[in-house]
C-alpha cells in the first residue's frame, strides 16, 4: 500500500483529493472543521518535503454552479488550519486552473473550485479526469468519505498517474484501522451494531460474522430480533418484512459460534418525544402503546461487561434515541465502556453514521482508538465491498 511516505515531494505538485465537504451555516461559515483538520497531515507532508499542494474537493450537492456551494467560502478556514495563505481558483479545470497550478510555488497551497460544479465529476467522466490530472505531478487520494464512489476525482483520475499515485495519511489510517478490526484482530472481537433499522445493516452483520466473537445488537433494530424470538415489543420500531432475515442471522451466528447479545430490558416511552412518560420494561414484555427507545439498566451492565472483556471493538450505530436526553444513557454507557476498554489496551474503532456523532457529542472521540471520517464508505468496507477509490490506487 503506497502512501505519501513513499514519495519525496521536493519541487513536485501534489494533486490531492480531499474531503472538504464541511457543514456551513447561513453566513456560509464552516461550523465543523473536523474534515479539514483530518487532511492537514498529508498536506503538511507535501509542503515540508518542499512541494506544493493542489487541493480538490466537492461541497454539498450543487445543481450546476451555485454560489452557496463555492469552496471560496472555506478558504480562510483552510488557511488558518494549514497555516499557509491558500490561493483559490474559481474553476477546477481549464486555462485558469492550469495557469494557477503552474504558477504555484513550492510551499504553496491552491484550492480548486467545487468539483461537482461539473456534472462530469459524479459521472466519472474520463476526459474531465484527464483535465484534472494535468494540474499535478503526483495524485494523492485522502478522501475516505468518497472512496466508495467511482467519481472522476476519486477513481478515474488515478489511471493518469500509473506510477505516481498514493494514499494520503488519512485514507491509509482508515484502511489500517479497519484491517486492525477485520483482519489482524486480537480476540475476543466484539462488534456493537445499533441504529434504527436492521435492513441497513444486514450485509454488515453477515460479513463480520466470520471475524468476530460477539455481536451486540442494540437500538431500534433489536426489536425485529426480539419479535422473531416471540417477544411482545409493543409499539417499538420493527421491520416486519425482515423477520426472516433476523432469524437467518440468528441461525448463522449459531452455526458460526458467534454470540449474539440482545438487550434484556429497555426504557419504554408512551410516545416518540423528548418529554414522553417512561418506564423500564423487560424487552420481551413491552405493553401495547409503549415503545422501547433506549437500553435499560440491566442491559447496560451486561453490554458493558462484554465490552470490558474484549480486545478488539467495532461500534456502528447508537443504542437508543441518543438525540433525546432521556434516551441517551444506553449510548453513553456503551461509549464509556469502550473508552474504558481502550484505556485497558483494547483497540476500538467507531465508524459509520450516528455513532460517530454520539462519541463526539459525549466527549469520547479522544478516548477510542480511531473514529472513522466516512459514513457510507465505512459501511461498504464493513460489508466486505472493495471501494473503487481504494482499488484505483492499489492497481
Ligand atoms: P442508523 O442511521 O440506522 O444508524 O440509525 C440511527 C438512528 O437510530 C438514530 O437517529 C437513533 O435515534 C435511532 N434509534 C436508535 N434506537 C432507536 C429506537 N429504539 N427506536 C427508534 N429509533 C432508534
């Protein structure tokens, strides 16, 4: 796996696909700089070698050229974070972009305008990719968030740099962290899979079955399993068309000697609302008119015990409706248990979707081994798929 550490960028122009798809407020200011900070080590490696960096990214989902999606709005933030006055060019291809790239001096950073102002980006257009490729000597992909898309700048472009292409430090770390869980893992390995629906995680659960010892199933998806096991789940969320899938997963786990852990008690609410009335119920006996919105106290103790015994931990998806304070405890306790296990030497990876938001919200991001930056990309890797953006660098 070639990374930026295998290259010397002295007097070279590095064309870096970053993921600067950051949230902006109504004043078009960046409200979360995580993704820009995450790209910093790769950019600094290029600059410290004596090269220059040409950054390309998408922002939002523009339909053609729309000012609110211009990367011009983030130039100041990127400059502050990188510590270099970043130049901006209002197109990502064409004469103006080529001139700005050619004039860029060693130590300089140039940010190109939003790639998705051109529909050719998402279409994976080869001519467009070739035009982009003219801007740099070495292509670096450091955008994990879009590595599962065969877009021009993430995948197609790599063919124009047969020898001079590599992973950025962020993307390399994402791949290594996932390998640490799925390939070279220390046992026992525990996966905690939560979130609203089992349908969105079926392929993940099936793929990890050969790699883990324990699967903790929490959140809304647990009720489909409890129902197929004969429980009364009241008005809890349930996918009735996925009962057979839940049964298949339980059978497969038995066959493969994987222990599936489901909640035993829940915080049930009389409505899906932050000020609902609540009661603690056995998960197999939830009264009609009540719905389980968080794990109960006995479940939290049980799940925490399994996590404490684990040497490798993967967490994907919240354990309850953590966005509402009343139903956040299960998710917080899982997060704390993972943080404690990590402090005791376990490797922990949090990735994909709302569990990342949860660890950030509850101040746990620094207490786990690695927090993934890519939701969809992480899920596809967990499903065992080969991501086109990764494949394009490896080939
Ligand atoms: P996902 O995007 O599938 O990872 O699902 C995340 C969402 O699942 C979060 O917004 C949670 O509020 C929601 N969730 C977790 N537990 C439950 C539950 N028991 N009932 C309904 N929604 C839930």
